[in-house]
């Protein structure tokens, strides 16, 4: 038997026409094109003669690893990748059903096929209900066994096709546009075209709200990884302890409340792109772990010793001055140079003022369609005011003002007061002088939620925060209902 390769659901199988990388949506490996190599099957059978016969028979068409001890098989499943596990049910030390249940605690997508002499309907039903793909009675003729295994392989293929289609739908749902014709934007687009085809890490720098996530999504969409997942992470939206678990996953019992094992966002982004927004705000400890990921392309779940191999492109973003933070000892120099292979600067709105009419038109049309309002643009007064305004919140502020204005607009054009008036004029009292920042934030969030008809996703977009960040705030306020 060949020595084990990288372990876990996050690592690659051989690059075959069958199975190659883990997919987070369906919990199954995702097929890639390439030279076809045999399906990898772990055969677990305590009858040495039968095990040898199966190894010879199946070895003509598949890459077979025989194992006579289910406990040793479990160790193999923790270290190696197998497309299918063909196992007996009644074995000393551990039954096939127990092996499957233990294996599924590590990797729920492991495909099991049972081959057993047990002629008991209740046992068969129990095995299938517990997650087995098939249940075959001994003795079974070689052609029949090969046929049933091919059926199982086809089922895996169909699951992967569903995964591929879901990814394509996600890509359409997440379409983004970098709107503008200003020289700074044209220059950025040219750089993006050259960078997107590479695997190099990218560091996006720019002011808050300038559109760094849009750039990250476009880099992903135009890269060879476009068929894989794009996973955005706001490093400031999650508490320090939770961010570690979110990125790397955790083992069952790793900490209080960890009732089951969970994969992290690096695993979910396998084969795709992980966007780390506000990278300058992560802790020194997390900086060290991230450096190891970039150097070794491997992760370790919190509370586990097992190493998982991953293939993820990291795109990071920050509004902070990372070189200054490095000089002050607040950001690791080695991590900075790992992230800084390619740096793209996203310009603020004040450097692209000629794009303001285009940005307003873009967001008006998109928001009017979403809110189902007959608003076609902005009034001349509103446009004049917009061209004079400084837009400290950049593109995000333009979008947020358009969204807020659309809620209260009663005509076919956004008026100046719609775009620049107080959001709370028609919907509530708003924050008052003397209130604490926490009280003002609560009122702002609650009034926006009310104005958006309790629609949480729309509220998050209007406020310019992630849906997860909004849900965290609402739980803090004791609000648990909504859409």
C-alpha cells in the first residue's frame, strides 16, 4: 500500500476525470476535467480469502486498498481519500455500521457500500437509513458487483453535476460591476485583467467603501477558479475567538458549545477564492496561522492535530497603512510580503468624480428594480449636490444614500431631499443629542429595519453591513424574527 498523502476532506484526490476536490455546498468531492484514473476503493473484509479475491477482482478496474481490520480502516479513512468504502457488516472489533458512523463524524460525504451475508430486512433498512449508498448480499457475482459499484459512481457524478450548477447559479447571483470610465478605474481594470489569471495572492488597498470586495469578486469571476466558491470574510465583524474557528473550523468538543465538528471557511473556499476583508485588524496569533496557510497550503482545525491540505487563492483587503503597521510591530512583516505579491489600489470617489453620475444611475436602476419602484434617475438639483459633495463613504455611501432615498421617494426621480435628507424624517424620531453611541446605533438599525419592512437582507444592504453583522446586532437587541 502506498504511503498516505495529505489528509481530510480539504485535500485533493488524484486529479482525475472522476473526483478531485472537496465541495462545501453538497458535501461531496467536485469533479474536474483531466486524465481519467481508477476509482479509489477501500475494501474492508475480515475474511482474508474473500478480501484477496475482491482485491484481485476489483483491481482490474479500480485502485483498491484491502484492509482486514475495521479499526485499521478507520485510521486509513482519517489519513487518505477514497471514493467508495466497500465493507462487510459483521466483523470482530467493529461492525461496518459502526465504522461508517465514525467515518461520517470526520467526513459526512464518505460513500459506503455494504457487502454482507446478513439476510435481515431491519438491518438493511438501518444501514441504508444511516447513510449507506448501497447494500449488497453475499455471495454476489463479479459482474453484478461491478455494475452496482458503477451505479454508485454515477450517483456521485450526478451529485457533483448538481454542485457545479449550483456554483454557476451562485456566480450569476453574485454578479458585480466596477462602474466607471475615470482613468484611475481604467488603470485598475487593466491591472485586474493581468492578475486574475494567476494564482498569486492579491492585496487590495483603498478607503472604506471604495469597492474592494467588488474588485475581489471580479478577480475571482475572471480567474480559472470561477467555477469554485468565492467566500468573503469581514475580519472585523466577528469576535476574535470566533474568527479563528470560522476560518479554520473546529473539532467536536474543542471548546464550550462545539457540539459537533465543523469545517472552516478555508475548507469551504477550497478550489476557489477566500476574500479576507480588513486583514489589518486580525490578531498577531491569527497572523501567524494565516502565514502558515499561505506558506504550506494547509490548515489545522481548532482542537485537532490532523493536517488538511487546501487549494485556495487568498485576496486580502485593508484600508489601513500596512507598511506603517509593520514598522510599528503591529503586523507581521513576513505575512505582509506573502500577501503583498500583487497590490491593487482601489481609488476613492473623490479621485473619480466624473464617475459619480454613472454610479448614481447604476444604483438607481438596480435599486428601483429591487424595490419595484418607478424611479428612473436623480433630479438635476440632486445631481448638482452629488457632484459637489465629498462622499467620504465612497461608493458604499452612494449606494446607501440611493437605497435610503428610494424608500421614501414618491416621484419618478430621486429628489435632493431623498438623496441627502435625514433618513428618519418620515419613519421615526431618530437619535437625539446626548444619546450614547450604542443607543444611537440601536435606533438607527431599528428604524432602518422598519423602513425596509423588516426585510433583513435589504436592511443590511441599506446599512452597508454584512447580513451576519446585522443578525448579530439584532440578537443583541433581542430581535429574532424577520426575513
